[in-house]
C-alpha cells in the first residue's frame, strides 16, 4: 500500500516547484498523472522527460481560473480514464504588496487562483472522484493561512479560506468516500519564492524563525502530498499537515 499503483491523479500547477515534484513522486509510486501549467514550453519539457522514462503522464496548458480551461482537464480525464482518484489543487500565485497598494483586479486574481479555482475544480470533478469509490483531494495551502509570515493579506486570506474549504468538503463528501486534506508549507525553494529567497536579508530572517534552520525542498512537500493520496492514510480527512521546520511552534 506504500504506492499509488492503479491511481489516476490530476495535479494543477504541475510544471514547476511543488507541483512538478509531486508529478515526479506520483509517477515513481505508479500513478497515472495529468498535470496542468500555463507555459507550453514548460509543459512539454516535463512531459517529454517523464514519458521518456516510461511513465504514463500528460500535460495540458490550462489556467484553472478559466472555466473553458477547467473543462479541457475534465474532457481529457473523461476520455482517457474510467474515474479520477486523486485531485491535487496545487496551482497558486501571489502578488507581494501592502494591502493599500492592491488594485481590486489584483486582489481578485489572487483569490480566484488560490481559493475559488480549487473549489470549482473539486465540484466539477466530484462525479469522477465519487465514481472511483476512493477519491482523494489534497489542497496545497501555506503557513500564511494561520499566521502572518509577510506574504501579504490577500494571499493569507485565500490560503486560510482554503483550509476551511478543506474541512467543510471533508465532512460533506465523506459519505461519498472522498477524503479531503491539505498541506501547509513554510518557505519552500520554488519559482514563487525566488524573489524572497534571493534576498539575503529576508532569507536570514526566515532561517532565524525556522528551528531546522533551512528552506524546504519541493520534494519534501511532495512526499506529504503522496502520503495523503495513499490508502495508508485512509482514516485521515479534513486535516492539515503543517510542514514548516518547526516555525509555528517556536517562541518568538
């Protein structure tokens, strides 16, 4: 059971960072994977690499905030799989500004990507997850969901909402044998955090707050996502695993 053989997984934002690491982890564990990204070159590069290694993987260029793009995902899954067993809502974005500097469009962009699209995609894939009889949804949230870590208010709000979405859907869909959980990482080495981690002063502040005194690697978060997707975690639902190197339990 320490594998994902026979599982079919959709991973959003799968061409970079935590998403790409999750695609790799799932494929190594035997799953078939459909992943999304916004850049066609990145999509093809990842797909070619894993296909050449003999894995069953497909990449689709899709922006999960757009209904037509979400429908592309659903259509591919419907045409190629009998059911969907795993959905990883990983696609996310941030705009690092002070609250008063946000335009309404920027605020909506952050919330629609991080909070609305996971809810909409989960609803649209619900029939396929239910049909599997063993559906799993894993939402990638953030340490910013539960405390201020300097990421900006809209991002923190959207990730906090994602945790409550996780809890509520877990209860509502438990009768359909769909488990819903989340992972909340602290700073992880991804393209989304490059601008922060390349600033030596800010990086040192992050390390001082982290008892393990290092930055997480995407593969470390991917392994948690994989565990929550496995049947080994079959009695876990509505929960959030915080992967923060001890940051949240350290006294200031």
